């Protein structure tokens, strides 16, 4: 797992806003964000700055590595599409 989600996290908007607030509080040296809270967030590798383009770049390489492993296992890059559950 990781803690490098964007400020506006579509899957959980409240969590994204909360993360953005933590980043702003640290940047502004807000006393609400105590050293203990900073340490707790550091312990789970919370990302204190979020760069959208940097994260997109990182994700591209992660997916590339998955494709390399797929090819090593299957001998080709013919990854089947994800099947949606049948409705009904």
C-alpha cells in the first residue's frame, strides 16, 4: 500500500480533502498538526507533497513493469481486456 493519493481523491473525497488539509497545515506550520501527528503520518509513508505529473509518470513505469512480467510469464503482450460482470 501507499499514501500518495491526490488532494482530490475521487474514490473518497473526504479522505482527499483531509490529506490536502494535512499538507497545508504542515506547509503553514499550523500548531494543529503536532509532531506526534506528523510522526504518525511519516510512519505510514504519507506523501507530504503531491505532484500529479510525477505520479502519472510513476504509474506509467509501474504498469510497464507489470507488462514485462506478463510477457515473461505468457511469452507475449496480448493482455486480455478486463471482463465486466454480467448484468442481470
